[in-house]
C-alpha cells in the first residue's frame, strides 16, 4: 500500500493528465484504506496468538480481557476490506463511463472522485454495524446505523453519475459493454438497497 501511495504521488506530481484518471485515484484510495485497516488486523491476530500460546488475556474474560474487543478489531479491518475489493471496480466502471461519455465538462470526474473520497472516510467509521447483537449501547448502535445509511449518499452520487454519463454517450444499444455496465449497476444497486435496509439496528437484531 505504501509502495502504491508513493508511486501514485510521484505520478500525480509529474503528470497533470494522470490526475484525471479515475482508475489511478481508485488505486490510491484503496491503498489508503489498506494502510489504515491492515495494521489493526495484524495487531488483533498477534494478540490472539499471544492469548492462545503465551498465556496472555487480551480477549479472555477470565484474565480481565474483552472478547468483544476482538470483534471490534476484526471488523475495523473487515468492513474497509469490502471497499478495498470494490473501489478498483468503481474506478474501472467510472473510467469506462467517462470514456464512453460525450460530455466535455468535468462533472463526472469530480463527482466520482469526491464520492469515492467520502466512501473511504465513512467506510472506516461503520464497522460496528456488524456487531449489533453483541450488546452495544443504544447511542453507539444508532451512530453506526446512521453513518451506514449516510454512505448511501456518495454511493448514489456515483450510480447516478454513471447513468448520466451513459445517457450522454453515443454507444450502440447492442454493444456488450453497455449491457455489462448496466448489469453491474443494477446488481450493485440491488445489493446497496439491501445494505441500507439492514443498516437499521432494530431490524438487524430482529432478523438475527
């Protein structure tokens, strides 16, 4: 991740045209997320190994540890990880839509860029929505619910920007790339809507 960040920083500082590549920005944001989340996972695994093999009690209640701490540390990595997987995909979809679009303005690029930045910031703050059943207090559960729902705003900006660019393109209706893009957007939207529904902590508890 550090290698990617340093390389991309060098590329952006040397070449103005490269700053307009949404794919490179998606790799940059992905690397930032990895840099934030992976050390926490490494720490959690190290603490777990020490608990199992060296008699420590980081996660053992008998020794004054907290089992829920492991879940916090795991999901602090685990939730940003799903954005690590999808952000390069966002970059590819955005790049294809930008290349197909006939628009001369930069609305599409900057909309996608700042939406991606918002997703990175918010996505690092919502790990607790995987933990509604472990006994979080009400204020904490409501916070994680609310921020999870707010992620729908930048994600919606991305989806509508993609559709706007596709509507302003001269791509042939029988072109496979068009239907690949539409299929991705439909499936992604369907998955996103289920995520918004399940972000409600009360419903999540009931379903569990």
